[in-house]
C-alpha cells in the first residue's frame, strides 16, 4: 500500500507539471554540436551514425544524485549494481553484458582495472567537475581497443571559458537506528566538494576535491573516501597544445556481503587509486593532426575478510597499467582517415593472485566519409596482440541514412573482445577460485537505430543482437544432484555462446516558456531477451542471471525563476529477482550565489538489492548547499 500511494503521488505530481507545460513549446538542442571525444576522428553529436547518449552538466544538476554511479543509473541500458551507497563501489554493465565487458575512460583515457572490474568505477573526479558523460553502446573495440565488448563510458571534465570557484556540502540520514552490534545512534552521511578553474589566455587549470563519510545504512557498511583531481592545458601556438592530469582516490568501506555472502559479514576493504596522463595535440598543416599520449593507472586493494583479525584471509593486491598511444587524423578530399598505435603494459603483484605481467600492442585504421546524398560511412578495424593470447582483429562499420531533415536511420555491425582479468585467472580465496584455462570472450553485434524529432519531441529507438563466444561466467556447480552449494566456491568458466536480443526507446521533450522558466521530460524503456544461455538446476550464476530484463526510466525537471524541482524514477526487473521501483525527488532554491536544496531518495522505501546480498538504503533524506563564485 505504501508503494501504491507513493507511485500515485509521483504520477499526479508529474502530470501536474506536464499539463502546465502545454502552454508553450520550444525545442532546446544544446548538445547538437558537441564533439564526441573519440581518439582519432572527431564527430559532432548531430552527425553520429550510432547510438550515443550524452548526459551533460545541466542534466546532472537536475538529478537528485550523490555520485557518478547514481547518474549512470538513470541512463537507458545502463545497469548499475552498487554494493554500497554514496559512490562506494559499483559494477556497471551495458546492454546485459557483464561488469568486466564495459570500458571506462576519462577524457578518452582508459582507466579500467586489469585486476578486476569491481574497481573500474574508482573515479577520482568530483561530480561537480564533470562537463558531460558520453555513453557509446555496442562493440567499441574499433575505437578503443580490447575490453570495450559491450560499450564504453567516457567521462569528460569541465573546460570553462572563465575562472571560477564552487563549494558544495551535503548532509543526509535515513533516521533509522543502527543495527545491534553496529554502534549507537542513527545512520547518516555527509560530504563536500570544492571545484576551481583558473583560465588565462594560453593556459587553463581545473582542480577538484571531494570527500564523503558515512556510518553506513546497515551493519558494517560505513564508508569514508577522499578524491582529488587536477588537470591543466597550455596552448603553445595556434597549432600545438599540451594537456595533463592527475587524480587520486582513497576509499575505505565495510564490505558486508560484497563478495562471499554470508561468510563475509565482517569484511572490510581499503582501495587506493592513482591515475595520470600527459598528451599533446599538433595540427601539422590543414590536413594532418597528430596526438601522442602517455598514461598510467596504479591501484592498491587491501581486502580484509575478517576486519578484526588481519592474520588470516587477507588479500593485498597491487596492479599497474601503463599505456603509450599515438593517434593521428588525415583529411582528404574523399574523407577522413584515422591511424594509430597503442602499447599497454599490465601487471599485478598480490599475496593472493601472485605476480603476473602481460602486454597489449594495438594498431587501428578508420575511415569516415559521405556517400551519395549525405549518407555517412564510418568503417575501420583494430588489431590487438596480447602476449598471453596472440593476435585478434576487430572490424566494424557504421552507416547513417538521412530519411529527411528530421529523421535518420543508423545501421551498425562490429566485433569486440574481452581479455580475462587477473582475478578471473588467478584468484585463490576460500569461496572464489580463478581459472587459468580461460579464453578471451569474443563478440559480434548487429544493430539498427533511428533518431528524429516531431513537434519538438526527440525520439530514438534501437534494436540490437549480440553473440558472445567463449562467454565467461562465475558459477557454483554441485558435484551430485541436490548437493548443498554453501561450501562450494565460485569459479569462472567459458560457457560457449551467449546470445542477447535487445531493444530500447528514448523520448525527450524540452519546453522553454521564458528565460527563467522551463520543463524537461525524459522517458526511456529498455528490454533484454537472452537466448540459448541456460544453466542446469544445480548451477548458480554469480552475476549474469541478475542482468536486466525490463528497465523503465522517467525524469522530470522544472525550473521557474529561482526554484527548481526534479523527479527521477526507475522501475527495474532482473532475470531472477523481484522487480523494484525507486523514486528520488529534489527541490532547490537559488539565492544570489547560493543554491540550497532538499532531497528524498527511495521515496517508496523499497527494499532492494542491486548486487550480491547487499541491501541498498531505505528512504533517505538529504539537505545541501552549493556556493558558486
């Protein structure tokens, strides 16, 4: 009954704003000429020939969220399985793939973790320092190389045109009493962000610092993290520029139920990540562009199965990924040609995984042109040599067919691969065992999408079919029928073919009444239908059978003068779990240089799990303020 009343209240509120919005209409298309941050060929968003979603800074401000993880939870086709609130740790999958199959980048630089995808979302950037998030769904190996099997997420930081400073604080609580044995008081959290920009004639600088501390939302779920990030750029001449960045995150949290429920009730984890890159850009004449780049990512993971007894079941991992890239673009009379080479060195040193080293050498070639009457053609291939698995080639092609001035049809086909992580291969824990006999996952994906607008309504529909061979899943398997699986460890295996059909639809309507009044509506639906991927009754999957089946998203944001209101709602149904409905509300007021707001998360007080056995927070209340100078 509480859920029904909450849904009724949300629906009535949303329809009130929708009805009020019918007075005036005007399409707002602020992202049409945003250039997608690929490494070689630069493509304006309006000229794209594949499914690309952009969440810009204004969209992020409208959402009642506390972390980049939560922002992505409101993107169609994104499955964010958080193991804790406030950005502690999250697995992310795209279009029903596993969390190891999605590639994460910052400004086009890979930050994915070779040890395990559980640390891929260790992002050192404060949310207020993000300019936009680009979500590229489908096989992206042709663009970004290995491990972009189901897609890539590129986080683009702010590059303002003038100097500024902002500070942001937030406090929140569920007002629930702490569980027995978890101390006294009530569960709550607090956080802060500081973001600054210094902009001069020929150089720019951005820095951000953010910190979050919580005593949890259930037993042994406390968190404490600090994230720092700095980037700079220098314009040497009109044709030459230099840019650099460095980030660090220190994250400590209670890991109750994260990996080995129910035995890990007392687990604790400390993760430290350092990331840096240096790049330059050179325009050599009117036709040739060259960009070398060096990057490095170091991660230290200290997992304590028994937080009170460090003498046993403690795993300490260190891994490092070093990369050198050279990207180039050559403009000809018959199209643009992109050529590049990449070297990536990955290594791990662990008391559990051992010491291991591997390298990747990648080469790629792309070509983009227009055929006939503005038909866009974008094709290419990426060749990758891995010291453990040898050579693989990933071809791909995108074609865009303008149907008229408002509608466009895209057709895409491509191949991709995912190389097993060091955890997949070498993990040695009581309830999780690696498998050194694993082969890489390989995939082909075929898709078609249509984008357009009618009466100010922007619409995008998409269908895809993906087949993964040598698919990897972590399973428990009984040795005899009916055997108790409690004491049997999970272990990864290549399960042959994994086939998935999926389709999605996105609708957006922007109403501009005046310079100080507007309404934005976003609706999305995503459905996934896996085929020929079944398990026997005595086999239990750790991740895949929790994948999305139905996803419904609805966002509404309204601004009038100094007031803002937003409602973000999602209904999720997974393969084997009960569906759940989450609704978050935000009400804000601007006074001078200060923005005040109140938020309510999980309005219906739903009890739900996104990953493993980790119960997510119940209804949560928060207040915050942001000062901008």
